[in-house]
């Protein structure tokens, strides 16, 4: 799975936000906020076409976290992305 | 799915908008406030782009007294751009450098609108007459009261 090209991630002040690009415009209507881990997942899926398993591996390589928690967080993240039609 | 409103710090948000407009990108944002009623309200999404020149009737995003405003150009006097909200009586005068971009079109109730044409100018003219009459009426009522 991969993030659609119609989205970019931006830091505005302290907030990390996913901003849609539609009709050639960067639209600050319909933005989604993410935390640092969410931003990391977004960037990984923006760069490469990854499976859920590969995403888990990348997080475990970069963060000192429990695998069980990582799996749950990634599952939730993907679910939200699917709900918002962010991924192909 | 529920829609939550995220309120970003004004300065940080407009810094980003300005950066994107300077890169010649088109940016859209939701309108805040009522100063541009009846044309723009909080349900309106405006699409902005930076241009080399701005003219009477254009709706522009600009900085005035440290505030970010989206008002219409009332007139251009030399280097000065005089702005006024369609629903306000006060005007703001700024120079070209304070203007970030102009509304190319806006979306309201899923319909695309042009910010300036003959119909808009006509509607604006009558709205201004209505505002003047309303102010006059209020003054009279206050005197009587």
C-alpha cells in the first residue's frame, strides 16, 4: 500500500498535518493531524509501497517500542487512512 | 465520520500559506468571520493565488496591523491599495508588499463562484445601500428611544 499523491505532510507551528491537494490547490480544508509516529508512517508510505508487515519492521528499526503496541498502532493508522481514502 | 475543527495558530498558519503562495502554488482555506458577507461566510472555501498586480473588486489576503484579512479592493491610489470588507464600514490601506494573494474563485454550498463580475458589483451596490439604510434607521431609533 502507498499514500496517494494527492496528500502532503506539513508542520504548522507545533502541529503535524496531512493536507490534501485537489484541483491543483493545497487545501487547508479537510486536514488531518498526526503525531510524530503518524508522520513517520505517512512518510514511509509516501516513499515506498509497503505491506503492513514491512511497516511494522520499519517502525521497530527506528523506534524503541513493544511490537504488540506497534502492530496495534499501525493497524489503527491504516484503518484511519482507509477511512479517509488516503491510500491506494 | 465526524468532522472536527482544528484551529491552528494564526501566525504559523498564514506563514505557511504565504510560503506556498510565494512558491506560486494555489492554496485554499476556509473563511473566518462575517466581514465579507453576503458573498463569503464561514461555509466558504476560497482559492488563492499570487499575482503581479491587483485591481478594484479583487478579494485579497493581506496583512494589516498584524492581522490577516481577506477583503475587497475598494480603490487603488498610486501605490496604496484601499480595502474594505463587503459587510464593514471601515477601510484598510496597505501597500503591494502586504498583499499575499487574490481569490481566483470560491466554493460555497458546493458551487463555484467568481469573486467579481457584473452581478457581484450590482449585488454589492444594493447591499451597501441596505447597510447605509440600516445604520440610518438604527440612529433614528436610538434618537427616539
